[in-house]
C-alpha cells in the first residue's frame, strides 16, 4: 500500500484530518506522530480527540509522558516521548498496557522509541514547506509492519 499524502494549507485542515482519523480509529490501533517542533502535531491530535468524541482540552503531555482520556467512544492514550532519556522509562509507566490496550494510542516523537513499537501501526509524518506558505503542511500516512512500510 502506498503512503497517503495529504496537503494542509491551514491549521483547520490539519484539525479536520485528525478528526477524520479519530472517527476511523478502532480499539487497539496505534498512530505514531513524527515532525519537528511547531509543525502541528498537537493540532492533529486535538482533531483526533474530537473524532473520538472527546471534548476536554488536549495538550501535549511533554512532562508527564502519557495522558489518558476516557470520556470518548474509546480510551485515548496520548504519549509524548520527546523527553524519554532511556527506553526503560517506558517500562516503568507500563507502556504495553497502552500500546496493546482497548483504546487508540497516539505516540508523538515515536522515532525515539522505535525498538518497542508494536508490530503494526500507522505512521503520520508532518512536514513544513515554507515555499508553499507559512501554514502549509505535507502530511504522510504510512501503514507500518515490523518497522517497514507496507
């Protein structure tokens, strides 16, 4: 399957894509999210939460590593592993309960913990292209199996 490429020209487009992904999500799915600071990872995640019928505010859990939202149509496990110093920290928070749980798991900066990602996940990469405008984003969605695109 070829990666899907979506062009976003404003934050509302990125939010709407996230909402669509949230609506399509099924229990046990894992989305990884990769992109530089300020590309819109939180906006996409907020859209996903809306697609899961979550109405509470969504913020990046940079200092807590994982934030759990239970109010939607399924649990939403939102990870930000940017500050992980050692992969053993993931063991300490019981990551497997989330990665293989009954909700949707979203992992920001997942490239930092590739060795513990589940065998199947959907990788979402967000990139800027200032030549196409300040708010332009190229969003690539790739189905992954055993660390390789399928």
